[in-house]
C-alpha cells in the first residue's frame, strides 16, 4: 500500500514498484484523495499513472 502524500511519488513509489517487479508483491494499492491543482488528479490516480511509466 502506498499512502498518498506530496512526496509519495518521489520517496514511496519507486520502492513499491521495485518490490512489485521483483515479485515480492502481486499488487500495489494506491490511496489518497487530495486533488492537486496542477493536474486535477487525486493522489491515488497520480501514483497509479507514475507507477505505469
């Protein structure tokens, strides 16, 4: 699970994606409901998009 925060993309997401790619997790759960003004996406939506890059 990756809780949303203003720094989650930078600090939490890379480790979660690494663990997923190594087979240590079969899913990644994103949370966070704050919508950022720059892109009109919630924290969870932004994390999901960045994880798929």
